[in-house]
């Protein structure tokens, strides 16, 4: 099964449009009406939707990942990225998504820059 993405509110929605044009299943906080949720609630929403979350909030989501692992909770992937040009992020995300399955992404914390 393919990885489905959930983009948190800090990620430019034009990236979602570009990913959708490549056939990638993407949901944004704007589309889901979850824009004002806390980081923990955003991750919970992603888990309930069986989606990997992409965020620029690296510190907080790295801590959430650590806490999930310590508590024995599962998530469908946390992708951490700096603010970078859309084209660069699109290439890296495409490589990640077309290289891994949903099962392989489960409980992983990935730095998008590793997918150059």
C-alpha cells in the first residue's frame, strides 16, 4: 500500500497541489479543517487517517516520535524538513514515497533532506 501524506499548516499548500499532480494522495490541514490543532493532535489526526505527516517543526515532532516509541504507540511516519524550495521538496518526497510502502514507513522518522 502506498504512503499517504498529511501536510501540517506550515507546509506550503502549493506543494500539495504538485504532489497531487504526480498521483500522490495528499491531505492538508486547510482541507481537513485541522489547522488550529496542537502538534500532538496533528500527529493523532495523521495516525487516525493512516497518513505520514510532513512538517517543518522538526524539534517538536522529533520529540513526539520519541514519546510514541517510548509509549509503544504507532504512527505512519513523520517526515521532517527545513523550509526549502517547492521543487526540491517535491523531488525528495516523490523519491521517498515511490521508494517505501506504508508498512515500511510505519514508525519511521525521516529527514527529507536524506532523500536527495
